[in-house]
C-alpha cells in the first residue's frame, strides 16, 4: 500500500501501533490514550470538559484545544503570554493586552479605556457619536463627530459677543466696541467672563506692560468697527493712553528720561521736580521715528510745582484704524493719506492750548512725499482731524517738521490727486474759460454754416447740426454750472443734463458712422437715414440711459466738488460704458468702410468723385471720433492719476472740442470754404458798391454845384 501524505501516515501508524495491539493484547496504549473497557485505546481528552481543567493544563486566561493523543493552548482574545507564541503546550499564564496603546483603535476624537481582554471607546468632551451610543468598540461603524455648541446653545456667549465653533470646543469673541471682562482676547463661557463696553476699559496699572495690554485689547476691538463708529472710541483710547503715560512719567526722578517699546506703541517720558527747570529750558523726547521739543514752562504750567512730566507716544498701527477727513479742509474735498505715524504729545499741565510757546514735532515720513502735506491734530470734541494751529516749518522727502500751538495727538497727511499750487489752479481755470468760450463761438458758426449753406445740405450736415447743438449746450452748461455745488438738487439736475448732452454727442457720432456705412457699403443705392429715426435715437437713447441711471442711483448725480457724476462709487460708468460701446461700434463701421473704400478704388470702373468725397467724409468722421474719444480717455487718466500734466492735457482738449469740430467740418471742407469765399466776395462787393454810390453822389453834387456856380 502506498502512503500519499502525512495524514495517511498518521492513520496507518495509529492502526498498526494502537488498534492491532489492542486486539492482540500484547502492548499498552501510547501516551495520550487509555484502554477502554472493550480493551481498545481511546484518546485521552487532556482539556477536560470544564474551564478548571483547561486552566490547570494551560494556565490562567487560556483556552485548551484537544487533539488525538495530545492538546495545545492559546491565550484568550485580548490576552497574550510572555513568549508571544500563539500556540503552546507548556502551562503559561496569559496577561491582559492594553489595546489603548494604539490610538487607532478609537480614532482621534475619542478616548480609549482598557478592560480585561478588551477595551471601550468614548468620545472626548465636545464630541458625540454619530450613532447616539455612549460607548463603542467598532470604529468602522461608530465615529466621534464635533458638537456645534454655537448652534445648539445660541446664547452660550451672552450679550455683545459672537460664538466661534472649533473642533471639540468653542470660544467667544466680543463684538466691536466691547472687550472681555477677563482681559483676554476671548473666553469660553458667559459664566467665565462677559463683554464690557470698551469705553470703560482701563489698564490694570500704569506699568508699560499693562498699558500695552490695554492698547492691544482696545485696538483689536476698534478694528472690528467702521471708521464712522470708531471715532468716539479712538478719542477715548487716546485720552486714556495720555493720562497713563503721564502717570508713568510722574514716577521718574528729577530729569530722568526713559523709553519703552511695546507691540502697539513706543513711549518716551521725562520728568523734572521741585520747581527746578533745566538750563536749556526744553523737554526733548524721541522715539524711533518721531521727536518732540517743548518748553518746560509749558509742561509745568506754573512756576511752583512738585513734578512736571512730559510724554511722547508713537503708535505703530493706529493710522490703519483712523480716517483722514479734515474738519477745516478748504480744498474742495481733497483726499488724504497718512505719511507718518500718529503720535500723542502729553504733559502734566492740564491746559492744552494757548501756551505762548509752540510745540515742535518732527516726523519721519513713512511714505514718500510727492504732493502737498499738512500737519494735523486730532480734535476730540468733533472726533476728526484739523490743521488749525499747526503749520509745516520745514519738510523734505524724509522728514516733516510741524509747529503747533496746542497739545493733542498729531500726524502728517498728504493730499491725493490734488492741485494746490495757485499758479496751476489759475492757469487751468484760464485755459478752461478761454477754450470753452472759443468752442462756443466755433460751434455757433458751425451751426449757422450747416443751416444756411444750401450747397452742402445733406443728411450728414443734418447730423453735424444736431451734434454741434448738443455739444454747444453741453459746453455752455459746463461753463456756467459745473461748479454750482451749493444747491444739491440744482447740482444734481445740472449733472443729469450734462450726462444727457454729452451722451447725445456720441449718439449723433454713431449715426454718422451708420450713414457712411450706408453710403458706401450699400453701393450708393441705399436710402439715407430718415430724420424721425435719427431724432429718436440721437436724443432718445441718451434719455433712456439717463433715466435708468437716475432711477437706479439718484445720489450719483452731483458731488462735493463738481456737478458731475460720482467717481468714488463708480457711477461715472453710467456715462463711460455707453461711450465705450459707441466708440467700439463706430470703430467697426469705420474699419468696414475703409476696407470697402480700398476695394472700390482698386475696381475697374470706380466713381472717383463720389469715392473721394466719401473718403474725405470718412476720415473727418474718424478724426472727430478720435477727438471726442481721446478727450474722455485723458479724462479718466486725469481722475485716476491726478498729475499736473494730465490735468493740462484734459483741460486743453476738452475745452477746445468745438474749435476742432469747426476746423474739421467747416474750414477743411472745400465746399464750405467756397461758400465762405462767396459770402466774403458778396460782402466786399456790397461794401465797394456802397462806397462807389456814395462817391458818385458826392461827385454829382460837386459837378452840379460847379455847374450852378459856374466854377
């Protein structure tokens, strides 16, 4: 018999060693077997039928498995033996395995608790299971997810605070104008802290550290508000900073000077005592970028004093939270920006102005100065900047030296897009007036020419007539009403009419492009535009645009400086967008027209006279479009950049539009020149005839007298 595998071998051995000897009765049963009553060898179950027997054979926390003639042991689930063997036959106790050593059993947002032979997962504080179970072991079915405390309990932070949810927790942030009562940036429960009015916040002490903590909390809260709402809080902040800086300074010894630097400010302080004024008579304080010089008599305010203290505070970030509106700005709404840090000049003297001695402040320019600058101070009573009592002593690209007659918080402002040189203002005004008057005269002559010269009567001259009328009225209204800003309603009406009339000019230019297209592209056989349709588009389209604009944003008409469209809000695009569209459409018409002109000039039988006339018309129309289009391109650049050169270019081109149109359509037109020559000849002939008649009359009378007198 062939034995094919190990199992057959074991059966054969069992048969020959155990079974046959049992029948023969010659040999005892092998180890692991015992002889039964019928004298057969039967397997002995070493594991027994109860856990006590199994434990006795294998050890504590084990499981016993019987095999024919033998047995083996394993540790129960969650246990392991010291040898780390999975199967063993020698008795060995199994010890609990700490599954919680591996955090992956429960996931990142859960806590693992080890138990004998197992473990339990429970969600950390701020998390809950997705199944609603309190404890779990299978993370494939159950996970811990964040609890949104801000949604579950809307009032968790209390009044004047906002709740911010975070994974597993949340925190409360006070709204703008409020700070947490615990002095920290945020808190986690309304029972822990509450949000108090920022005006009531004070430094815990007059130490530089506590003053800086106060500054950080205050500026963080103020930054959440717009400039309009933060003015009162800024004034309060500056007052508190000033008072505590003086308190720190008053603790110094005689003539002692100290400097502090913190995250929000730099401070330089000095004090004198016992009515003793130093020989130089000046308190000179300096931070990294700013300096102050002030008379000690101004600091003390009286001859007899125990202590006189002065302080200079430079704020590192306060300028980003303050607007640049000037209370006494007489430059018709010029915009400004800070080119220095904001500083506070504080003294122990309670009188803040009319000291008889000027306070000199020198600022390092944090931005390049290339326009008019002003020294200004913060007027607490109205919460805005003012230049009253402050003048610039000297100034260059790096420093600005200011002299003021009172104490407060100070800064240097630079004008944006302003033209404050009197010579430039006078020159631009003179150019505007002369140019507009000249344009009005030229437009009037153009209108008379188009209406009275019969030889040039055509649909084009009709278009030119309406174009000149619209531009004449626009220039006249510009000259007389652009600066009448006193009456807001009247100014808005003027701006609306200017919007309408200038749009009408471009509408008539578009009609001219369409007419040229019809004349050439339709091979001279197309009908001309009808007057009623031209009038409907030329004056109806601008009316539609102005009507929609006035209904959509009526406050866009009229500004503080001029009776025109508001630039800051972008409302000026109610004019510029239609103009850009008209220019693009007209440009397309002109490109097609020029292209067809070239084709017709190269054809076999061109009508040269007609083509040359259309060519002249086309190029004058293109020149007219470029003239009016470039005017407003330069105007946009002027409003955005505000340079002197751009101001002169815009003023010259804008004021001479009428003169250019007169030159293009009248003086450069041969037919019109011929008509002018005829009119000139007729006028001269009439004058000569008049003189000749007068001479003849005189001569006749002379001859008659001679004849009568015999002389």
